[in-house]
């Protein structure tokens, strides 16, 4: 079993983004108070950055445990969020998307989504040892003969996890 | 996706703040202000200027304050929906602009829809029937469209409508609806008049889009995966729709950000020729006469459209094409 967490550096940057967003949008919302459009626009954006900060905090107390049988999410503080489990045998959807930060797609991050009938995990590539989880998910997807889009297959290839070779070895 | 939206919005908010500052610098750049220009004009005409009233106006609208204070007042006013005061029209900007922003938006939106509806089938047909007589004819018409300035096409249409049909085609609605509240009759009248400016403004954009779609699609159609699809017996239409067309659309989605402001600012001369009650002519006049609050409001409107357009195109691109560039740098 391996344990995977979001690194401190990534989380720190996410907190900084949330803080900067709030710092910009909340004063603008206050200045625009009383006018319908401006107020709601900046209030909405402030709320979004607040949720983003909350989400970053949730990530800081989240661990993914990878075993040969599946992937478990553990929350170290909120027990109600702990214990969600994706057994590889029940995996029914697998996508790997790329979110570009530049127009030429030379920078960005990937997001792996694994889903069963009841549970869905979306994991960013900033997670420690993300490739190991991606490789295990792809192997399970191939075993379960899941349909995968061309984009997902190309993205796995870009990660260095070649679906064609895995298929042969499977 | 949520993280992506937050990233994009975090770029958008400070960008708008920075643009508002640049816009204010630009409208303040010419020496003096509207009131100084007014005094000069009155002196040249030999008419006495009411200096007390002018000083009162300067004080009322903060033109005697330091630059940064003026900017902060203006930006705070914008946030609160107060667009300032138009010195030339001697009315609040919101009242001067009136329906013009909405009418500009309607004309621009209709032009974009017209461009896409006409360009897509023609571009796809031209690419899939390369060098046929239809492709050559459409290419010729496309080049004509690209080479013809919009205002010239407007003049030609005004002339032909006058000579052939004995009718005026200027304006965006019947005269009885100008300055009147929005009614069903006014909307119908706008729709009746809309097609002419839409064709005039949209023709060059349509021609450009046809050329680009044809070129992008031709590139895609020659790639290995399309040949493989054909060899495996995929129906041609399904094969075309599934990947090559989607891939060739990426540049259009990237361009959404530039499209709206281009259509609005590019229609200035057409709006003069066709006597359209849109923002183009008013922006031009406001910049000439240093009517700073009016010009600033228009420029901020254009900037807002650009930033929103870029946000929409970034989100649409992330949704439609979630691939990494294989030769790209490592992911974060």
C-alpha cells in the first residue's frame, strides 16, 4: 500500500491564490455595494475564491491510499469524509484531462477522474506519486474494457504510461 | 475544472483593474481636458466663456483633483454603475448611451451568428471538395469579401437600394421608434432593419473565417488518423465530424476573445455610413472631443468584452480539447 498527499508547496500556492482572489474581489464587492450587477459579480467571485480556499484546506487533510485492489480516500480530520473507496473491479469510468495554463498547451496540470456507480474521485496531477495512481487506474480500466476517449489515451501516453504497451502486457 | 476556473478568474480580475488604469491614462493623455478645449473653442469664436460655470463643473467632476484621486473616483463610480457625466451632451453618460450599448450588442451578436452560419458549411464544403469548380468559385468570392472594406460595401448597398428600390436603408429601426421605450413593434422594426448592417459588417469576417476553416480542415484531413479511419471503412460524414472538424475548430474558439471587440470597434465607419444608432460613432466623437467619461466608459466596455471573451474561449477550449501537447514541457 502507498499513501499519497498533496504537497505543501502546491497547497501553499493554492492558499495564496485563494487569498489574492479574496483580497481583490471582496473590496471591489464592498465598493460596488448597492448596485445589482457589480455587487453580485464580485460577491460571486469572492465566494468562489472562499470555496477554493476551503477546498485547498480539505486537500491538506486528505490522503489517498493505493492498494492492488483499489483506491481509498482518508480524511485525517473529518471522519465523515473518510473511507470512500473505489475498488478497481467496479471502476466504470476513467478520464484523464489536461488543463492548460498557456495557449500553446506547454504548461498545465492533469486531472484523473475515476468513477464507480457510487463513488467518484477527481485527482490532480500535483498529488505525490500521481503516476502510480494513474498507472493503476489505467490498468484497471483496460482490464474492465472501459471505453476511453482519444484525449485520455494521449494524455496517459504523455505521462509516460503507454496504454498500448499496458494492453499487450495485460 | 473548478481549479481551472479559479485560475482564470484570478487572472481576469487584476487584468480588468489594470486595463481600467490604462484606459484612464489614455483618456487623460492629451493636454488639458474637455473644459479647457471648450474655453479655447469659445475664445476662437469670439464668444465669452462662462468661466464660473466651467470652474464649477471642474470642481463638481473632480477635474481639479490629482490624477490618482480622479482615477479612484472614476473607477469607484464605474463599480457602482455611475458612468460619469458627458460634457459634450451635458447629460449623465448612462442617459447619453441609452439603448446604444444594447443595439451595438444586438448588431454584433447577430453579425457573429451570421458569420458562423454562413462560414461553416462553405468552409467545410470547400475543404472536402478541394479544387472543385464550387471550391474555386467560393474561394474567389471569399477573396472579394476579404478585399472589400466594410464601409465601401455599405456605400454600394446604400446606392443600389436607392437606385433600384428607391428606398433608404440606413438606421436600425423606423423613425417613430427612435428614443421610445422597448415594445414588440420596436423589436420587429429592428429585426427588419438588422440584416443590412449584419451583412455589411459580417462579410469580411465571413470570408476570413471560410479561408481559415478550409485551411485548418485541409491540414487535419491529410493526417494519418483520418487515412486510417477511411481505410477501416468509417462513413465519410461520421469520420469528418468525429475528429478533423473538432480539431480544426480550436483556432475559432481561441479567437472568441478578440471577436466581440473587433466587431464593435470595426463597425465605426459603417455606423456612420448607415446612420446606425450604435456605439461606434459616439466613441469616435468622444475620443476626438476629449469627452473623457463617455470615451472611458466605451473603452472599458470593449475591454470587458475582450476579457469575458478570453475567459469563455479558455473554458470552452479546456472542455472541448482536454489533450496535452505531447512535445510540451512537463506538467506541474
